[in-house]
């Protein structure tokens, strides 16, 4: 899947970088302790960018709103050794909607806490590495619905700049099993009221492949639970005609889930599948068990 290349036309002078306010170990970077009853972190993987000779996966925790702090996670997924310099949010004309900030660094993972003070509807996330900048859409309105990690995906031959679709991947660290949900684009008007997206249904005999670059490129295959109702773990049916948006591992496949067990495990993962004569893929993103969110 094509990376979001940096936007050289966005001419922004070197910013005065604001230091991060506090040391915060986020769910997608390290352990994330939360009190009983507290909602799980809402992590949305936004895709990868290639900038400064290296490739980085970018995600955010929670929505972006004026007057509030939002954390963006940046993970080095390419072979080149490079460090992000700073990050901020900017409108299409280059106007910053928040102060540039430097990162909290955790080995090959960085956290940027941005605090916009202006309307953010059209803004993008800007990452600076060396003298280069990369821009990524932070997917306003998209949030996980089933306590997993959300990620954008597209048809492999989709034109650049096209609207993404979304998948939600949930890892149960106690058992090593996985649930995957496929969604159409999120209805932006509903995100504050917890509105859910429409399912993206594909044929029930489809196979979804997960590959783990962080673990010697091991892979697993996800299939439907059954071809009647295809219930999720809450017992909700997910079959609509001959299509569904819900797939699991290991199910009845006989594949070994042992290596995916561990409530503090952490992976880089890619997702690919074919459906209706099209190939789909998601860029690499960070996956942790839902217990750690």
C-alpha cells in the first residue's frame, strides 16, 4: 500500500519547538494502567509516511478537538535509523493550528502531544524529520467500536488521496485469539454521540491474512466463525446474506495461537485480503492486546 509522501509544497519555517508537558506511557507505546471502569484507550492507526529516508507508522489516541491535548504515536517501521524532530497540526494552506512540539522518546517509538487552539476540521498531522516534512490525514470521526485498534485500509489500486475504509483488530492476550471487523467510512456527524460506521461486507468465504514484520514475518489467517450467523464474542450476528465484516483467529482452523499470548505483548502487523476481484491492504501498525489499552 502506498505511503503518504511528504508534501514539499507545504512551506513551513523551522518552528520553535515546545517541549512535552509530561511523561506519559501510552497504550500503543508501552503499558497503560487505567482504573476499573475507565474506558480503554481509543487508538486509530493512520498509515505510514516515508520521510527523512525512513518509514514511520503513525497513530493517534482519541479525537482531535480545540483546547484539548491529543497524543500521536510515531513508530519507526523502516530499516533506516532516523528520529522525528517535531510535529504539529496545520491547515491545507500551511497555517498551524497548534504549537509544534517535540517528542517523548521510547526507543523506536515517539509520542507527540498536540494541543490545537483553533478549529481543526480541515487540519492534517505534520511530522518533521531532519529538514523534511510529511503530512497525514488524522481521520476525523474515526474511533474503534469494539475495544480493538482501528486502522485505515484501501484497495491496492485506489487513487492517492481517496477516502479510506477502516478495520478494527482486537487481540485477546490471554488466549492469543483475534477478532477483525471491517467498516465503511465513519459518519463524522455521529462520532460525538458514539455513532458506529456501516459494515464493509465481503464474501463469507474470504480469508484475511495478518503478517507480523516484528516477529519474523509470521502470519495467520482469519476466517468466519461460521457461515450461518457468524456471531462475534458478544453473540451479535454479523452475516448479511452471503457477506460479512467479521473474521476470527484461530477459530476451528487448527492454527497455533500460543505465540500471540501475553497481555503485555506488542507487535507490528499488516493486513491483506482479496474480495470481489480486488486486493486490499493496510499499512503496518502497532498492535497490543485489548487488555493493555
